[in-house]
């Protein structure tokens, strides 16, 4: 049997790093174990060419324990060479499960190579110490002592620093990839992040020295940034998300695009822009007269708070809204546009009544022109000119008085009162009767007589949301514009007309019947010269002293009458005794009740014209209808020119769209009967 001889001509280990496999190269020349027999002599040491072999590689640690073992099944080439990568073979189950788990800790390692030509019987080919550590290029580096790197070091993978990491002597540390710091990082000097590169800190950052931020400082992902000392920002500061402050002092522009929470003092010495909703949730309570009871205090200026809304301030935009603890609105300050004001009942009423008044004056002028002298004709022309000037004055007044409406949940100057009939529509300035707390046009036997408010400064007793149409705003105290039939003098008492038409009538203090004292609505604080009707400011709830004076005067008159009665009784007794007393007859006063009844009866009669009156009216209307059509068409054009919505008031729309039909209905009592009565008396129309 031939002796097995294995001659190793060349065995070279070339360590390298593969881009895909952790390991190192192994190259060897395999000699044939059998001699070549030729005639006369056997030749040994031939190459083993193109033959299958098995190589077993084992890495031992310094204690000769197997740290890793793998098997390679390969074939020699035509020169007898094998080229392998130790680390890419089949793990045999001994040692670590994979090559990259070998602990290259700086201690001695040995590599044993065994060979088998049959796949079962292995023989040791070599066992040598590894003098070069392949994992100087591997991602896991363990240095027991100091590591000094003279040149550049490139770390392409993850680097873990379990202890201090110092960059001394003014050297720079450049990180081309991410730097992950899971523990505390102490920066004794400057930290410069160049090239506009972002720096992400997922853990704590402690800075004992000065930190300068020359660009944005972003705290993302809802993470908190805590400053236990002073934080000074010389430039603009923008908060795009939530910000919480224990104490914050700002001396420059600060922009907060998200919610900001200040746990303690929040002091801003410069302009502050808040680009998102600001909520002040202050859990404080106290007396209404204590400053400390109020969550927001604005002071230090001659002016208060300026509130600006987008676009035009109209009735749908609230400058301020007041809500209670149940999030229910109890008051508001809302805007008002010129268009809204010019579509209001007060404006359109004044314009239409002014045009109607002008038409009556013109008709009277046409009727009397042939009978007037030069002076009377001049007065008539001047009256017509005055009416035209009143239009200009009226529109200018309203343009200068566009403002806001203030409504509140507290009962003060005006209140919402429920309607007796929800279908009734009420307009500002109309007189109503109050029956057991409910309002109606019917003033007969009413408990109180009041006026629908036009623009209250304070509005109380707000109804539930969605039920406003079941209520009307009634003036309780202050100046309330009121519709009054006929002319009004300043100081006149205003009472219901008695026609249940929403109008009042004026009585001078001397003419007011005693039996109508309880019907007083208020006192006129301005005069109205229109014959048909006027809207004048009436002081409601303020006439107590005047009424008391009238009662005192009545009491004095009753006392005087009582004295006269006693005197008469004495004289009668003297006559009965046969005496001849001398006495003067007492002067009787005017019967106020009869006077008041006469006014009411005459007004009622004027509502239903007789046959002869109807004929006279038709003749009058035929003569002057063109005048009324021309004047009301002119008024209608003016209202359309400014976009006033007069169609929402049917009575006034009738006079504008069809003046002739409107006048006929006024004459018959179907439309604004009280207004027609005043015009009929003034211009002697039957």
C-alpha cells in the first residue's frame, strides 16, 4: 500500500473584505497524493488537477476552543489550484453560528485547515496562527487600549461609543453619515453645524456654555424643549406648533402659528404676531371690581382694543361674542353695512313718507296756483325744495351713522318680549300693547304701551337659539325712535293712536286728557313737521317726574273745585234759610274726556268714507294722480339706485310700485289709515 504524501507547494491567505460576504480569501496548490507510475520509475509531487476535494476550516481562540468551523466542497482547476473565501462555507455546527460573530478582541487566533479526497476522512493540512486580523475593516471594533489614528478614518456603518469621545487639540470631527447619540452629550465648546445640514437630537442635550443659533431651531414630533435658564433670541422667533413656557420674555418679533401655553409670566416687550387661535384658559375667580379676577388686562395706552374682521363688517360678522359656561351665546357685538342700514325699516319709511309728503305739497300747489299771489306761490315752491333737500340730508345722515349693534344677555335698556301671535311682524318704531308680558298691535286694555326698539345699546332676555322670530325687541328705557301720526312738538306726550296700527299720537301737556294718563309711552325729545306721520326720538321710561307734576296740578285743581263746592253748599244753605247771599257763578273747565272722545270718534269716522266723500276723492285723485306717480317713481328710483330692499315691507312697497292703488287703499282704511287721516285733515281731502 502506498504511503499517502501531501506536498503543499503554496498556501497563501489573502484577507479581504467582500461587499456582500464577511470573510477572507484562501488560496492553495493541491499535490496529488498518489505517484504517477511510468516504466522504470514512479513520479511523485504531481498537481492534483480537476479533482473534487473537501476542505474543513476551523478558527481556534487563545484557549484552543473552536470559535468557528465551516466546510467547503470544491474542485481544483487545471493547475491544481483552489480559491475560496473563508466565511462563505457551510457551517458545521461547531462554534459561533456565523463567521461575522467571531470575537476579534485582539487575542491570538489560529486557523486549522483539513483536507479530504473522499469527503469523509479528513487529515490536517496545516494549523497556523493568524498574524493579521481581518476585522480591522469590520463594523465591530474593540480596542482595549488607546487608539490613535494619524490619518483620516472613514466610518461607513454604525459606530457605538460606550464611554467618552474626545476631540482634542482643536481638531475637527466630521461625520458624513448619521451620528446617533443615545446617552448624554456634553459640549464644552462650540457645536457648529455647517453646510445647512440638519442636526437631530433624540435624547438629552446639555449645553454648559453659550449656544448660538444663527438659523432655525426646530423641535419636531411633538417633543418638548426645556430651558431651565434664560433663553435670549436676538432675531425673530416663530412657533409653528405648541409652545409651553414657565416664564417667557420676548423683546423682538415673535410669531406663533400654533397653540402656546405660558404656565407663569409671559412678557412681550415688542410686537407679537399670533397667526392662529389664541385661547386664554385662566382658572381664576374673584370680585368683579378686582383686577386680579380678569384673565385679560389691556393697559398702558390711550386706546383700548382694536378688532378688525375680514371684508365688510355686516350683521353676519360678530366683533365680539359672549358665551356662558354651557357654550351658549348670550350676547354679541355685530357689524352693520350701509346696504343693511339703507334696507332697514326706518330708512325706507323715512324716504317713502318724505316722498309722499312732497307729493301732497305739490298737489296742493297745483290746486292753488291759480288762486295764489306771488308770495304764497313762492312759499309753495320753497316747501317743495325743502323736501328735496331733506332727501339729501337723510341719506347723508345714514351714511355717516353706519356702526355696530350691541346685544347682550343681561336685561337693561331693551329686552326681547314674546309675541302674542307669532305670525305678526313688527318693525322698529312701532307702538305695541303688552298683555301679560306678551306684545301685540292691539293696544286696547293693554297692561303697558311700549315701542319696538330700533338699535338698542344693550339687549337682554335673549331667546333660545332658533326662536328669535317668536320675539320682538322692545325698548324699556332711553331714547327710542317712534312712529307718530301727525305733527309732533318737542315735549309732547306720545300715546297709542287707538287704531291698533303700530302708530302713536302726540298730545301737548296741556291737552293730554286725564283719563289717558295710563297710556303714556314717553315724551318726544324732538319735533316732526310732516303732516302724515313722523318718526321721532321718544324718551321712554324717563317721564316719571313729568307725570307726577301733572298729577300734582290735577290735585290742586281738585282741591280748588272742592273749595268752590263747599262755598256753593254754604250759599245754598243760606238761601234755604231765607238769606240773600251774593255769589259769582263758577267757571267751568273744558271737558277733557269729551275732547278725547271727539278725537277718537273723528278718526274712526274718517276710516270709512261716505258715498259723497268717495266721489270727491275719486275726482281729487284723477286731477293729481300724475303728481303722486311721478314723486313715488322718483323715490323708488332712488331706493333702487342704492340697492335698498323695500319689498320686505309690503305696505311701503305698495305705495312705490302702485301709488294710485296705494292711495285708494289708504283712503278706504285698508292701508296706513292713520297716516291718511292726518293728510286728509291737513289738505282737506274728503
